[in-house]
C-alpha cells in the first residue's frame, strides 16, 4: 500500500488506522476491527433515495458514480481482509446488529464523505497540489490500479483517469489536514498529561535507572493452592487443604535454612506448572524496580544466597532463593538514559500527532454537520464486496 493512501498521521485514510496484525481468535478480531472503524462510523444526515440511474450516492450536490465507489470498496475490503482474512465476512452480528458486510459498506460511505468534504474545503481554502505532488499522484495511481485484477477493472469500469481523480482528491484531502493543523501547538502541560496515559512511560519515568537495570536472579519453589476441576478450570483449595500446604512450606523453609540444597528441595517438593517448552527450571530473572507486587516485599531486600519467607499469591505459596544480583555499570545506566530520552522524544511526537488528530477530528465533525448524504438504497444493496 502506497504512502499516498495514508493521512497526515500515517493512517490509511479509507479505514482510519494502520493495522498489520494477523489474528486467529475471532473475539479479538471483532474487537480490533470495531476499534479500528469506530472513529468514523457516525454517518452524516438522513439518507434519501436518489433517482439518477448513473449515480447511487449524492453528497450535497456531488454525484459519486458507481465505478468511483468501487475503488473505495476495493480499499475497504482489502483492509478488512488484511486484519481478519476472508473469514471476516462470516460475522452476521458484527456491530449493533449489523453484519461485517454492512459495516464495511458503511465505512465505504463515510470514507467517500470524508474525501469529498475535505476536497470542498480545499476549494474554499485555496489549497492546490504542487507539480511535484501531482507527479506523485500519477505514480501512485498507476501503481494502485496495476494491482487490481483485469476482471475487477472491466466489470466495474475502473480506468486510470478515474483512479487519478480519486488519488488527486485524496492528496488534496491530506493537504487540507496538513494546512489546517500546521499551526496547532498543544501546551507542554497537555502533552505531558497525554504522555502519562502511556503506562509504560509513566512507570519507567518514575523509577530510578539503577533499580530498573538491577537484575535479581532467583530460584523458586511453589506449592499450589488451587487445582483443576473436571472441566479443566482452576478452583481454590479448601482452607484445611491450604493449611496443610502452608505447613509443608514452613518445613521446606526450615530445611533450606538448615543447609539442604535449594535445587534439591525444588526437585522434591515444587508443584510449579510450566509449559513443556519452558526453560525456566525454577529460575527467574526480575528487574529490581519491576518486581511483581506480590513478591516485592519478600524479595527486594534479600542478599545473594538468602531464602525468602513464604510469600502467598493467588496461585500458591512461594519460596525464593536469591542466586545472583547483577548491578548495572555506569555505562549501562548512561546508555539506558540516552535511549530513554530518544524514547521520550518519539512518544512526545506521537502524542502531539494524536492531539493534532483529535483537534482536526473536532473541526471535521463541524464541517460534516452541514453535509447531506443521499443514497439509492436499492442500488446500494446491490453493491458487491467481492474483489
């Protein structure tokens, strides 16, 4: 997909976002696509029937021909199938009682509306494409039409002139976005607030680099306080069964403190469940600053060779032995801090672009309020998503 088909924020204009995720779980797939399209499925005005035989969509006084619509259809179908494969069309109740086909066709309409509205604004604002931009449109349109099958182009009468028109309109829409947001500058306070919405950034920025890079390597012995029932679901043991497990954990701690090899105790008593291809063997590495909450108090102050007290989690009773503590060098700390500065700069740029997009979307919503979309529903229902 060419860059020309992306808006100022790197989004594919026709679908509103970039997605290159291969999904197999249909529930996750449904959620992702709904999130992807939710930003533009707020259709404009009441739709009325159109009688002109050559056109099935009117946007204000702009007539959109069937063959032009089929270029948008091609893009939307590609986008849906890029995420979920051809099986995406199996969803009969995709969103709000609508099938995936209906939702995709709604997306086609809203994409067309967006392009037409922004092109109207380009006239009002006196925005035109430069010769260089026109040349780029020419290249991209030719590349895009070349990947369409001859059958699709023939059936839907998609030719190069039409493709050039669509790409030109898209480029103008992009330029409108760029022009009206060029002077947008959110305050540093707003940017920082938005950045702290990023959980990873917020957590790392609050930590000391030395603690973040300090690595605690431990051996773990665990006694399970749950079991699988007949349906394969985990259920918690009874209080009496848990008390027996706890008493066993106390015995193990005593054995370890009396000098019995911890790796032998793990072999003899640990009930840890690990995947068959796991290479942990009871060994775990933690960042000192990122210790799991349930283990933090029991591990953070231990020295090499020390045994933890019994630590309870929702899955069982844990006993740890610290086998190594790796502290970062000054060079490690310096390199991390440099990389974090770069990470922060990149995050800030993305946040500014996100804020810019939000500001533009608000402006676009106002522009769209006066737009009237009319559709010949009989003809529209005959539009196929087969590419």
